[in-house]
């Protein structure tokens, strides 16, 4: 077997990691809402109040991101110590184990086991970053840009397919036979399959020369360090504010649709797949146009406003408003993510790129952790309150941007 042919197999396996990782994120969204909010087949007691159902929904959603906040930096450092392949396999098989714990929790109607499984899977959610690092390790300088664009493409495919597949796996006939566990079980099988493929096709791409010190508080340290850096401090505040708004919107929308329009898991899956497709279009094509004509500073403000518009459209009422609002919300969300990523990268020199990307990832995990809890609690102020607050956070991000830039 030639090296070129082997590289093709290895690249294919790594891209499959990216697709499956993104699919696994989206697969659970059509499940958690109906599983906790449904009066029949629910994992919580039918007599439980709406307040506590909302709270438990938020905790279940946020458990993944909270543990990812600590796990992803730890696993990244571990890969620098023992190599990419071993940690990639640990991530994939660990993700499978976390999903299977959740499956068992659903089977025995234990919400605690469901949350523990999601938390463990979140801690092991380092496969995407490691696969990206391995692809960069393997890429020739002239191929690096093309391979990085393929990384985005693979992630978009997974993000669009995950919710659609998750919705298809919670049809009434499948729920009657397997409960709500089928999407989680399929995610576990895909992770095991992907790990097995990597085991036989992937040759180590990184040979560490320095032994890295391992500590679980790395994510917290990186997050705190952002606020001691003059140029990054305000950017981190902008990103935290905007991403918190986005995470509330994204995690609350399934709950809103269940409460307001009695959506099933299948219907939620369709909307989430639609949102994933919008993300893909924005990341693959629209961003190329905006990059030519709009600077990241100005672009971030425009895209925050576009995203907030999507949230506020829902306030006009009607099921149609959720679908219509998703168009500007998802396109704006994808574009402001790219704009802020560029601003973070441009704010530091080449020797600090690894650190600043760690800050960016830590800020995202922190926002989704808090947003998960808030998504289940804010509608105590009214069913549209989370969308209003989410839009307000995007407007606040614009204000912070304008205060620190002469736009």
C-alpha cells in the first residue's frame, strides 16, 4: 500500500470522526425535550410540575457542555503527552460509553443516569479538536487551507444529518418499541465503528518531545487568563454575551415547540436539520462573500443584529415564525462565529494562537453551560421571554463592540 493511498484512508477516517462528532451533538436534540416534557413515556414522574420539568431539562442540556469545558483542554494536553491516536480512541469509545449509560438511564427511567451519561460523553468530547489537529499534522503546507475547508464541510454535514436522523429515530412506532433511546444507541454504535476504523487505519501523526503537565482545571485557567489580557478581555466578553444568547435560543427552541405547538421528536428533528442546513450554507458559501466586503469588526455587529432579528421574528407568533426566524438566526449565528474567530486570532501573535483558540473554545463551553440551564428556566417569565432575552444579549454584544471599536 502506497503512502498516498494510506493517507487517503486515514483522512477519510478522520473526516468520519468530524461527521460523527457533529451528528452526535445534533442527534440528542429531538430526544431530550419530549423525554422530559412528555406526560406519557417520560423519564420523570407524570405528577412533576412544569417548573421542575423545565429545570431538569436545563440541567440535562447543560451537563454535556459543563463537562466539555473541563474535558476538552485536558484531553488536548493528554494528546500532546501520549499522541493523537490513543486519545482519539479514548474519546470515541468514551463517548460511546457515555451514550450507553444514557440509554440505560432511559430504559430504567433514571434521569440521574441520563445526566451522568451526557456528562461523561461531554468530558470525552475532544475527538473533533483532535481530529482537526491530526489533519493539520498530516497536511503539507500547500494543502493545509484546502484540508481546513474540508473540516468545515465535514462538520456541516454531520450537523445537518444529526437532528434529521435523531428525528427519524423517535417516530411513534420506534418509541413504542425502543422508547427514546434509539438515537443515543445509534450514536454509540457510530462512535464504536469510527473508533474501530481508526484503530486499523490511523498511524500516529504527532510524537511529543516535551512531557505536558496534566490538570483538570486547565479549561478554567484558560478561561480566566482571557480576562487578564488587554486585547482579548473585551473580545471574550463580547463572545460570551453573544454565544450565551445564541445557546439560549438554540436549546430553548425545542422546548418552546413542545409547549406551544405540541411538536414531536420527529418535527423537532426536521427543524434542527433545517437549521443545520442553514449553518452549512452560511459556513461554506455566504462567509466567502462577506469576507470580501466586510471587515470582521463591522461584520460581527451586522451579524449580531441579523441573529437577533431571527429571534425577534418569533415574537410575531405562529408556527411559521419559528421556521422563518431560523433563517436569519442561523445564518447570522454562523457568520458572527467566523468573524469573532478571526478577531480572536488577529488579536495575538503566532506564538499565542494555541492559547487564544483555547480561550475561544472555553468561552463557548461556558456560554452553552449557562445557556442550557437558562433555556429551561427563563420561560417562567413568559413563553417568549427566552427569545427576548437572547435577542437582548445579541444587542448587548453590539454595544460592547461599538464601545471598544471606532466603527
